[in-house]
C-alpha cells in the first residue's frame, strides 16, 4: 500500500532521515517506533507529501508521492502531531470545513457518533478536553473515508483512559479495512496496536518486524533486572542462559537478557551468596520492545 | 467551490466570535470619528476661535469703539485686562494674543495722524503656534486697517472678491471620514492579515490544511472574500454614523466607492501576506506590520492633507499606496469624482496590487520551515 524507497532529508548538514526504506501492507497497522528526535515525524511528513524529500521516493496505492500529490491527498488522511484547529469554531463546523476540502465526505452525524463526539457538535474547539480534541483530529483525518490514515504520536500527552479509548479507535479503523500508519515513542502502544513495527533511531530504521518477531530476534524471551551493591565487581555475564548483559541508563541496575530464566536465576542467587553480594530490586519479566531497542542502540526508548 | 464558501464562512464566524475584531475594527473607527469630529468641530467648516485679551490703556471714545469692533469680529473671544496680566495669560497659553491699546491712541486718530506717534497699538503673541499667530495678527491688522481707512475716508480702487469654489458645504469631518475608511482598510488588512496568518502558520493550522487537497489559491480566495465583506460592512457602519451624526454625504457612486474599498483591501492584504511569510516568528509579524503601517498613517493624508507635509517627504508620499487610496475615497465621497477622473490613483493602486500579490503568491508558505 505504501512503498518508501531510500528517503533522505538533510537539515543544516545533518541527515535527520537517512536512507529509510520500507513497505506497508494494505490493512495493517504499521508503527514507527523511536525516541523523540529519531526522525519519525520528518519521515511521516515526507510520506504524506508535506515535506519534499531530498532523495528517495514514495508510492501510495500506486500513486507517485511527488508527482500525483493531489490524488495522494484524496487517498490519505492525516493527523499531525499536536493538531492545531481553529479554537473559535465548533466541532461540527470544523468537520464541515475539512470535509469541504475533499471530493467525497462522510455524513457529519456518522463521524460524530463513531468518535463519541455526539454531544459536542455545537461545542467550540477551545472548550474540548485533550482526548476529545484528539478524537476530533482523527475524525477530520477520516472525514473523506480515506484508505490510508497517518497518525503522528496520537496519544502523546493524553491520560491513560483517553489513551485506551484512542487505541480502540485505531483498532476499529483497521477493522474497517483501512491501513493505519502511526508513530509513537511508547513501546507499549506499538506492542498493543501494531501488526508490524519499524524501529527508528538517529534517522535510520534499525529493525523491522512484528512486535513478537522483534522480541524473538533478541533470542531471549526473559529479562532479569536487579540493583547490585555499589562498586560490586561480580560478573554476571557468564551465568547460564545469559545472552546479553547491560547496565541501565542511569548506571544503577543490571539488565540480563536470558533464554533460560530458571538457570539464570539459580546461577544468580548462588553467585550472589558465594560473593556475599546483596541483590535488591530483583525482578523478572518477559522481554519487550524496550529491550529490543536497548539491545540495538544501547539506549532506553523513553527517558526516565 | 465548496471549500471556498466553507472557508469564507469559517473566517466570517471567526471574525464574529473574536471580540478584538469587533472592537478594533468596528468601534475604534467610529469612536475615532466621533472624537475627532467633536474635537475639530462638526460640519460647519473652520470653527476657529481665538482668545484675545485687550488692554485698553487709552480709555478714549475711539479706543472703546475699537474694543467693540474686536468683540463683534467673527471668531474672536475678547476679554479685558491690564497689560501685565494679559501678557501672563498669553505666556501661559490661557489666551492666544494680547492687544495693547496705548495711551494717545484716541488723540492720534482724532487728529487723523497729525498728533502723537503712530505706534499706538502693540500685539503680543506666541509665535510657536504659527497658525494662531498668523490668523491672530491678520485679524487684528484687518480691524486696525479698517479703522485707519475709515478715518482717512479711503476708498480702495481695487477690491478682492472671494468666491468659494466648493459648491458643497464641506467641513473637516467630510475630509476626515474617507481618511478613517482608508486607515481602517489598511490596519484591518495589512496588520491583521500579517498577525493572523503568521500565527496560523506557527500553530500548524496551515500545515494541517496542506495535508488536504485544498489549494493555496482557494485558501487565499476565501480569506479575501471574508475580509472584503468585513471591510464593506465596517465602511457601511462608519458611513451611516457619519451620515446621521454629521450629515456627511457620499456624493459619488457607491459602486465606485466599493471598488476602491476592494482595491485597497486586496493591496494591503497582499502586503500582509508578504509580511507573514517573511517574518521569522508570529511575534515579529505584528511589529513589522506596525512599523510599516504606522508611518503611513501620518504621510497618508488621513488626518490632515498631504500638502501640509514637508517637501522632503513628498517623494515618499507619492510612492506609497495609502495616500492614493485616501485620495480616491475622498474624491468619490466629497467630489463625486468618476473613475476617469481618478485614473491616476486607481492605476497606482492597481500597480501596487499586482506587484504585492505576485510577491505574496511567490513567498506564501504553509509551513514554518
């Protein structure tokens, strides 16, 4: 559905997007996951036709991204990061306004209903809550019944409840047969929503697979984390089952990626006993995209 | 077409819901007109009044007659005082001039200039106000001149007859109203467009529209239509108030007036778009627009005629559009001029429109970067 080939964008001599290529299948939820400043928004905006790529090309539904721009815009719906709308127009007026820009438009009532904004039709945009505003932003992205929808960090800044309700909307858009392209820096969001995820860092796509596949690529399925005593020189890398050992970003916690949790834990406890090292904050969990990102870049996805 | 009407309608709704627009663009011009109209006197024309202090030291029959003449003269408010207190009043600005009728004036006149010195009347005035001193000294000289002539039984061989060439009773307010319309058209478009568009661009509202098939020409056309409607409405409101309060008439064609309002709106809007595109931030767009429009208020013939400006500024005045807009509006309203008579300002404005629209279209950006 979307084909991206060797996209490059240079700002002030820096390649913010560096030869990015991938394909998005029809009807899937495709995620672009990466930290702030990884180049996600620039990549999306080049695909949407809002920015001219310095190199590379984009094809959407067989249409050339730079030569058939207006046809592309009829096919896609966009929600930009922190969408700004006219504060002094009502929800209904905004939908009618954006609907008028397209050849085809869905009925206002239907949109209000499906985005849970029925009671807000006559409310000014400035009086909407963050969640309502974001639902309106997505409503006007699908006002012309597009086949492809771009959502740039749709849940950033929303409270957990509003985030859940947005996730339901994304899944419903997919169930309606649309292709959804979303960017996020929440790994949980990518895991929950996306059929496939491209991990982006410093302008490059460093991994691309389904969330399960990415985790499988770690060749480990579990993570052991603990806080060793200060200045402990005990090594843990050679414990049974350990594939990878890393220190957390702040340098206090040890992160062990293992494919044999029981053996690793047994070895860890006896090693600690032998050396007289106290293990605090010991916990185990299954590996997540966060660990994939950590392993690939040596960095954490979200700060803190 | 659908998008064009929706955009126009949305912009009109935004105008109506924005208190600032209503206050600044509607009440301010009307208030300005009422304030200046009241201050400068209404349709009666030049209501010039001078406060004259007369110090009659002669106290003769002749001098009293002279004081009486002053009191009867049009535009003079006369009070009596002695020389020293009168001088104080002139210095403090409480009075405009002091006429001192020195002792021996009556004697000198009675003898038809045979006895005493001729220098019997002194005029004290503050020359820092050229208009007042000029008019004041002329009026006093005329009165004295008349008395001199009467005494000598002098009949001038040639007299000057003054004929008013304006067939219509025009006063300052008739001059002012077209000026206010012109000022309104400039600030509503140049300043408001620059600030609004720059802020929409900064907030990403324009970029969101760029994500749709909407073309920039449709967007701009919607803006133009809504603003022309707003300006037309404002002009109508100002003209109605001017008509009912000051009896100011539009002597020319309403269509021609509308044509010039349209021409001015488009020209200044284009300039507003240029500023919005060139300004780095929305915060700087408004001051840049102000920097351009503020001097235009003074050199645009809005509150006083362009010919009163120093000669040094004349080339500038001839180059910028505001004066031509003001002249055209004034021509249509006050003189009932036709488009043929106004072809010079109309073509200068047209040229400005073409140039600034071209630059505006060329520099227009949806996006910040």
